[in-house]
């Protein structure tokens, strides 16, 4: 099974009609609620030697600072391991643990 096939079957997309990695909302849901298999597939897509992989890395970086996702530092470290220029002084959005209604 390919990486996109894995992501297309992600339980994180429970409220979506399908996988659309061009959607920031879909990507944020995978970052926040994905399974280990989903995250491995997403990481593999970010490692591909292509402009799409570099664009995906940039979008993940941006999302980590725009929306609250679980484990933001995991994703920052993953980006750093790929050679992405991480600004370690820039803090990601983090949940304060309070539900907002």
C-alpha cells in the first residue's frame, strides 16, 4: 500500500469525503489526530526528493504556528531531521488544556 493510500484510509479524516492534502484543514487533522501509520506515511511524503515534498514541509511548518495540533515539537524535530531550516526560537501554537466553545 502506498503512502497516499495509507493517508486516504486515515481515521483522522472521519469527517471528510476523502484525502485532499492540498487542504490545510485535512493536513492539520492528520497532524493532530493521525495514527502512527499516518504519521509515517506523511513523513515519507516529506522525504521524497521533489518540490512537492519541500512544499509539504513548509505547509506543515506553517500549520504548526497557525493551529493547535498535538505533539507540535515532534513535528518540528521531524522537519529538522529532514534538513528543514527550523527556527527553534519560534514557538508553535499550543493548547492551554481548556476546551473552547
